[in-house]
C-alpha cells in the first residue's frame, strides 16, 4: 500500500467526524483522489425522512463531479465496522458510473482492516451508460 493510500484513508477518517447521523449514529467517511491529485471527502448526511439520507461515498463523488472533476484514481471508505465497510448498492451504482472498472476502492474500518477491491468486483455486470444506446 502506497503512501497516498494511507493519506487517503486518513482523510476519510477525518471527515467521518463531520457525519450528520442523529438517527443511525453510524458515521462513515470517504475520500476520493482525482487524477489531478485533489482529494474530495464526504461523510454521510441523514434526514428525518430516513431514505433521503446520502452516504459518505456519494457525497464525496458528487462534490468532485460538481467541481468539474471527471477522472478518479482511488477511493477510501471508513466506518466503525467489524469488517472493512461494504458500500451500499446505491453507492456501488454511482461509483460504477464514474469509476473505471479497474479502479481500486479501499474499504477499511477503525481497527485498520483493509479490503482493496476493484470497481468491477464491487459491482459486477453493472448497468452502464452504454447500455442506454
Ligand atoms: O457504505 C456506507 C454504508 C452506510 N452509510 C450510511 C448510511 C446511513 O447514514 C448509515 C447507516 O446505514 O450509514 C454510508 O454512508 N456508507
Ligand atoms: Zn451508500
């Protein structure tokens, strides 16, 4: 694991403290590295209308996209889980829209277990923009 990966995990851990989680009390942090070397971070933001909640991963991705970023190289996600935190299905679908199939996502937890997984393994046979043509 390179130095940039540890830095990315640290950034994810740091923004996890900003999570707005009055309902689940389950804070999650995510950090996304762009090809240009910038890091976009996200935390989960819940809502009294529970399903309106946005996960940490999507907050990070949407911040980057809204800032004009298009090329991503690595992502880290962290939560206080027993195993490396598995992203939800909605986040996997959003990731598959913007991440290359060979991009690595580092899933981790507070006890530093890390599962580094390729986009294509995280969501195989995913519905793609090209399927609309
Ligand atoms: O990978 C995950 C899994 C869950 N959550 C959030 C959604 C909700 O706020 C809380 C409990 O599901 O954790 C994330 O942000 N990312
Ligand atoms: Zn999610």
